[in-house]
C-alpha cells in the first residue's frame, strides 16, 4: 500500500464543512424569525465553519485525487468528528452549554442520531438552537443513508451488512461519484417525503408548526431529540403517539423497500424477510411488556393506553429513536432486560436506525439452527438463506465477528463507566443506549432524561460509543488497528 | 435415521446408578464413623439406587447394542439428571432439605461442579451429608473429563472445543469403549493424584483431615462446595488461601498438559498458548481488581492481603470454582463487571472448569483481528492459528455460534429471573454464575451465599442453566431441536 493521501481527506472534510455552514443558514433563519438571542451564535459559527471549510477545500484542490480504501475509512470517521466539532459552536457561543465535553457529547449525540442529551431544561433554549439540534439529527440520518448504501459496500466494511442492500448498484472500487448520486438521490427523496408527510400529520394534531417540524426531522432520522423536556409525553395525545409510532416503524425499515412501496410496489416490502422479523419482534416485545405492566399493576389509565405505552416504548427502542412517553427505566428489572434486548436488536439495515440490526440477528439465529442440524448430520451442507438467497459462509462469519465486537465494546465501555461510579445497570444501560444510538438513560440518568451527571471521561467514552455504533464499528475501529497505518 | 434406541440409554443409565450406589458407600462409611443421624438416609438411598440401577441394567441387557449419536446425546444429558434425582435422596430422607426443588437444585449444583447452594447453615449438617456434597462434585468433575475428552469428540458437539484436546486418540464413531478407557484412566490418575496431594498440603495447614478431604475434592473439581458457611474465609489463613489458589489454577489447566508436566514434560505446558492466555487474564484481572480495591479504599488489612484477596477471587471465578474469602459481590459495580467478564471467560478446555473457556475466546479474538485485516485486504487468506496449527473456518464458525448461544441463554434466563422479581444485577449475576458453573450469588444471594430465596421456577431455570453450561450447551439443547426427534 502506498502512503495515505491525507490531502484528499482534508479536501473532502472541507467540502463537508461548507455544506454544514450552508445548512446552518436554516437555524439562523429560525433565530432571525423569532428574533432571539442566538442569532449572533449562528452568524459567528457559520463564518468560522465556512472559512475553515473553504480554505481546506481550495488549499488541497490541486493535489492528487487518488483515493483508496484507507482514505475512505478516514473520511467517514473524521466526517462525524469534524461535523460535531463545528456543530457544537452555537451551544458554546450562545452559552447553553459551558464546556467542550458536554457540547461535543450533545453534538455527537445529534449527528449520530443518538439523542442522548446532557441538557436538563430543554424548554429554555431559543428556537434556533432547538431547530439546530433537530436538523443535526436529520442530516446525520441523511449521512447514514449515504454511508450504508454507498460508502460501506465500497469499503467492504460493517460486518457484512452492505450485501443486503440489494438496491445498491455495482459501485466501482476507486471512485465515489458515479452511481452513488443516483441511488442516494432517490433515497433522499423518500427521506424528505416522509419528513414532510409527518410534519403535516403532526400539525393536524395538537402540535404547533415549529414542534412538528423538529419532531418530524428527529423521527425520520430515528434521532429522538425533542423540543420538550418530557419528550412526546408532553402532548399526552393518543393521536400524536400513534402517528409517531407508525413513522418510527416506517423509519426502521430499509429505505429501498419504502421507496418501492411508495411507488406502488408493495410486494417487495411485504415479502421481505427482515421486515417481517422486525415487525414480529416489535409485536412480541410489546406483548411481553404489556403483559408485564398488567401483571405488575402498572396500568396507564386504561387498557388501551397501557398497550399503547408498551408499543410506544418498544417502537422507540427497537428503531433506536429514543422518544419517551413513560419513564420505562423505572418499570423494573424484567422490563429493563426486554428493553435491553430490543435496543441490542435494532431495526432493519438500510434504515437510519442503530443497533445490531434485525438482519444480522436473523442470519445468526438461522446459522445457529443450522449448527444444531450439523451436529446430527456433520456432512450436510445447509446454507443460511435470506429472501431465498444463500448467505455465504464468509458473510456469516463477518456478522458473527461484528456481534462479538459489539458485545466486547459494551463490556469494555461498561467497565470504564462502572469504574467512574455508575451502577451496574447504569453502566450497561447507558453504554448500550449510546452504542446502539438509542438515547435514553438508565438509573439516575433516566429520571431527568439527562446524561449531565456522568463524569467527563464517561462522556467521552459514550461519545466514542455513539460514533463507532453509528458507523458499524469496523469503519472506525480499523483506524486503531496497526494494519491500517503500516506501510507495506 | 433409524428410531432412537431407548433401551441402550436405559441400560447405560442403569450402570451409572449402580456406580452411584457404590460411591455412596463412602459417605455411608463417613456417617458410620461419626455415628451420626444420616446413616439411615444413605442406607435407604443406596438400596433404592442400587435396585433401580440393577433392574435397568439387566432388563435391557439382551436388547440391541446399536448406539449412534442421538443415543449418545440422550445418555449424556440424562446421566446428570438421573444422577441428581437419586443423589438428592439423602438430603430429602435425612430432612436437611424439605422440598424436591431445593434438593434437585443442590444436587445438580453438586454434580455439575457449580457449587451454588440453597443451604444457609452448612455447619449444622452431619459429616456424611457434607462429604456426599463434596464427593458429588468430585465425581462430576471426573464425569466431565470423560465427557470432554472422549464423548464430545465422538458426538462432534460442544462448539468445536474437542479439537483442541490433542491428546484424544482417534475414537471410532460407533463404539464408546475402545480407546476411551486408556485416555480416561491416565487423566483420572492425574485427577486423583492432585486431590491426594492437595489433601496432604491442606492438612499441613490449619485444616483438619475431614475438611481437607472435602475441600480437596471440590477444588480439583473446581466445584466450590465448602464444609463451612463462610467458605475458605473461615480459616483466615494465608497458607490455606495460597495453596487453594495454586490448586484452583492447576485444576483450570488442560489435564492432558498437567499429565505430561507431572511426568516431567513441562515443555508442552509452558508452550501451550491457551495456558499462557489463561494465566495472562488471571494476572490482568487481579491487577485491575487490586488497583480498584486500593483506589476505592477497600483495603483488607495490608497490601499483601488485599492483593491475595484479589488474586483469590479472580482465581476462584475464572476457574469457576466459587470458593470465597470475601463478599466480592458487594465491592461495587466496577468489580462486578470484571468478575462477570472473568466468569464468562472461564479457564482452559480439558479441565473441570466451566464458562466459555479461554481457547474459544482466544480463537474469536484472533479471528476478529483477522477480520480487521481482511477489511483492508479482502482477498488475503489469514487463518487463525493456535499453537501454530491452523484452526479451520468451520471450527471458528462453530465457536462463534457457541458464544452466541451462550449469550442468548444468559439473556433468556435473566429475563425469566427478572420477571420473578430479581434485580437486574441478581438476574444476570446468578444466571452467569450457574451457566458457567461458578456458584456464588449476587445481590441478595451474595449476602448469605445462598440461593434459597429465589422462587421455585427460578431454581429450575438455574438448575437447567447448570446442566446445559456443564455439557457445553449443544449436547443438551439439541434434544429440544425438532431435527433430533424427526425420523428421516
Ligand atoms: K436515537
Ligand atoms: K464451581
């Protein structure tokens, strides 16, 4: 391998920052519209971000455009980091957050669509800042669609998840541009359409236009940032809750399938094995939690509301959105275990959701069933099939390695958090919540929906968890492998 | 496949029961020697067990001796169950335990070398009963040596662990007898020698002969039953603790390697990769826990005793022995996470220890490192090597499937326990402790070292965990697979 071409990395990051500055014109407009104190913060941030972005873009313009895998890995990982570094400036300049650790955590939580927050008085924030939090998640979701459908296949990374995206046309190895734009454009149109449709539906309910826009942005991105401290519970509206449930579930499905369904081709969606499993797990977990709530006497008003509450928490956790209508972390150990399993599970590949993803779990479950069969018939060849297609042995192994690393990261991260004084449940809960990009806290972190009280080191570990969870582990972790930096 | 030959299963179980009755003559002798109230209980149990055993052996004598894999799986799984069903009779007849759930739990915990107990006043038991508890563990350990080194390879089961036992000669597929007896005999001699040596060393310290025998039996078997409610802490002796630490670690090493080392061939042991990793993890975890104790100010008298306490708990948990010199479950979340990791890890394959086993973890770690390499060089062929030998892809996949099922069983079992009212930590702690055949409890179960307060259903689930953990999961779980019972 040749040396890493850092110049092209710097140039791409420069372009990214230019886009970030452009998108920041939106919260600036909101700030100007409401004429609030955050106008200056956005103006200054846009200025800084645009200057750094433009300089980086033009200084490295004339240099070699050769780009290989390693540059790809570097660009993807540093994209989210640089986006956060500049995206956190409005919080700091406006003074909503007074230290870099918290500001970085909040911004990384935003652009990875995690939604964990260190703020404990959301309603006091100006509209521009609130809108920026939501927009970051929406942009992060857009980035993740581009990443999983176009960049991952090229990098051959991510524990085999890319091969399930049947929609991805053959992308050539050395060039990013050719076919990506076409696929990405189609999916972004779906993404945008869902968002607009949701805004309309929310405005029809008891939500004002501003809140509707913000929640539509964070629902479609399965992000979970809210404009209210009490999240969706604030509205106490069955209509809002059902609408959000449906759109969280839609946002948990492979966007290619949603695209085809939107064009009238429902067949692909209805016959997709991953979607079926995903919905099956939603129903199963909802039944378990609803039953548990009834048995333990934790009734929410009436039967309908109790079942709705169960369905909402399962949907929000499995799609890794992280909205809340109840403090489910307080329900008891049984519910926590179910929620943990569901958070680990995640929704479908090719969506904006985090977690291990249904498809990986299904492949591993099928492979395990085959392993039992092979115990009795050692010479039998029994491949794993998804949607009638054979999944190669190599891919199964990649997926198993992915899950192993996932569990390993959970263990190491929980170990660090527990050494900082977090309880057993808090350590595992917050790690899993951040690594799977879900968002809600556990234990003390669940009471006020805020991660504020976690020590500084813990916040950096969790920020790192969000990043590697969002980028399917290997994409980031490979930067820590000696192979990556070795000249050979 | 033909029909399952239940008759040969019944005959083998009959023979096993005859042996159990024979071995019970030992606790009977102890009871007679101390002239205590448990003589009658053992006499009656021996009578019942011998009659059932002899009947089963002779009734099914004339029938077909054809034995295949499925009969093998059935025999192994039911062996431990029937051994427990008859082995629990002395507890019930003598009245030490007043219900079948608790008696079965205690006996299954014994013969699987788990050592979790529902008794909360061990010292009140007569000597015969105490000896029977220890002897059960020793016999269980003996059974497990036979199982991993001879039966597993034949059944091609257990997540690939058998292939590492380089000592196992080619055993033909259809017959149990030919080479097993030779290998097993050699290893049992090692097992017996270690036990005798340990008795001598313990008697030289402040332990009486009876306690020395009982503890030697349960140390070599990595069982963990003690004759004192406070376990090894009762003696408060540095000598006893160091002796037990050393013998727990020896009992955690592959017995084939111990055998060769005992004959003067140290080279194999010193060069063995699994042993090196095992000892490395012991040192690493001890350092982490000792450092944690010092930092958190939980000092045990002086520095030496604090480090010794850390080393003891790590050794007892990683070798899945389960003796205690401190209530480590109360140390705090950080320590619990370390202990959990160590319990999951386990010691070496081919020992009497439980858990996932070091070799499996090493293979998976190496495979993961390779997966990173393959991300950058997709066409490179980089096999996993252990002791310079290549581990086949098929085997790596088996091991990954094993670990996945392990985690799955932990999750399901913890879910059931949490639904019965156990806390989050108790549910996961007790499940892992039983599944890995370690023994100590967590949360409320750690205070008096007793599982008594767990609800009935929970005790049965944990008994089942002990059984499937002891028999490397697949051997038992395959009985629940439809493939097993299907005629084809
Ligand atoms: K989220
Ligand atoms: K044990």
